[in-house]
């Protein structure tokens, strides 16, 4: 079993408060989880208005499937109109059996 981990940063240029930021980030987190049933959290920059870090974990038996999933997750993040993906990092980890 393989574990995919995508960690990305968002720049939210129109966010003027933590409340506005949370609305955008929570919407993206919920969309990713609802569509793909992945584990996803806001993992960093909690106190900044215009910056967020999101981490997503997912499982597969093949590296090719993990790459496909990472591409689909990236497309959804890129399509978020109120945020810009400023950094993206994918990792493949082997799960202990």
C-alpha cells in the first residue's frame, strides 16, 4: 500500500480577515474531501489572513494512481477563484503493513 501526500500553499489576495480566509479554505477542504474521500486539513499559517497551507493524504496500491490523484487535487485547487496556489509538493510514502 502506498500513501500519497500533497502539501500546498495558497495565497488569498482578497482576504481581509481570518473569517474570510477560513470561508475560502474550508470550502476547498470540504470539496476535496467530499469529492475524493481523502484526509485533508488546513495545516499551517493559521493566523495569517492571506496565506494558508493545506495537506491532503490518500491511499493507493499503485504510484500511477497516486500521481493521477495528485493531478486531480491540483486541478481543483487551481480552480479556486479566491485563492492562488503558490507552492505544491507531492510525496509518495510506503505504508507499513
